[in-house]
C-alpha cells in the first residue's frame, strides 16, 4: 500500500489530510506560473492572430507546449520529491541548447514573474548538452522564481550561461538579502524557506538540486560579489549514465 494512500476512517486521517493539504498547496502555488504563461500566450495569439506572421503564431504555440509540459511535471511534484529522496529519477535525455532554454525561460516569465525585475542574460550563441529539457527548464524556472521572490521590486537579476571543458553552468544572481553561510545547505532541504512568510512550499530548491544531480551535475549557492546571492547550476555537457 502506498504511504500516501488513505483507505478509510480507520486510518490516521490527520496524516492523510496533511498529505492532501501539502499536495494542494504545491499545485495551487507552483502551477500558477506556467498556466498563467499558457493563458497569456493563448489569449495573445487569439486576439492578434490576424496581424501575426506564421512565425509569431508558431512561437506562441511553442510557448504553450513548453509550459503545458512544465505544468504536468509540477502536478507530479510531490511524487518527484519522493523519487529524489529514493534516488530514483527518470530522465528523458535529448540534445538541449542550454542558452536557448534560458532565454526562452526568461521570456516566458517576463509577464508573470519578472516584470518588476530587469533581467539580463549573458550567454554564448549555443551551449549544447544531453539533458531532460523539461527537468532542466524546471530548474531554471525555480532559480528565476527564487531570485524574484527574494529581491526588492526594481532590483535586477543577472543570468550567466557558459561552458568550461565538459561542464556547462547557469548562474542566477539576485540582489536581495543574501544567504548566510549557515543556511547554504539548509535551503536545499525539503520544505525549508528562509522567510516563513514567503510564498511557496520549500520544495523548489530541493527538487532543483535533485534534478541537477540526477543529470550528473549539481546546484549550490554562494554570496554575490556586492549583495545578494548567486545560485550556480552545473550540468555535464556529455551524458552521464
């Protein structure tokens, strides 16, 4: 029997409802971003279809597809957290252009999350690696969401993409309050949030690090040079079995 299954009144209903509330909280908060992007893209394409080129319409359809895939992944977030705990994460690898993925992610989030934060992307034309594109996109979304969440309105966000030898990296730099040395590992634990009043469930960074490590990479945080924090995602360019 699944540890999350509730079979009747004789069970521990308090624990069962805790699981249901946890799942509802994750879905209601985390799924809002990709669904908002889907809704905005669909409305824009519908309203302006007569004045759009085929290429523009195709771009909106691709945005809808990307974020529908991400929404489906977010629905399974609780199960994914459990799979990461057990070291059992399934990845569907293919060639991914990391530079393009990061640019698309920033573009997708501009209207629904990053509108108060000027976001600059510095990236080579192409950085190709073997990765699960939906999982990689979730990591980038989580890092951008985290940067926006802990930055004051108007504060900028920088995203740097690069590759050294056989390792690609994405650095997301915010100018918020920063992370103290004692919290640099704690924030990657399940349900941990430095600000208890901040939105979210504390699963984003836990899952992001788990997905990075499932690829053979990692995710860590360090203080930014001036103020704030830098989250550093590393992924191997070659597939890791």
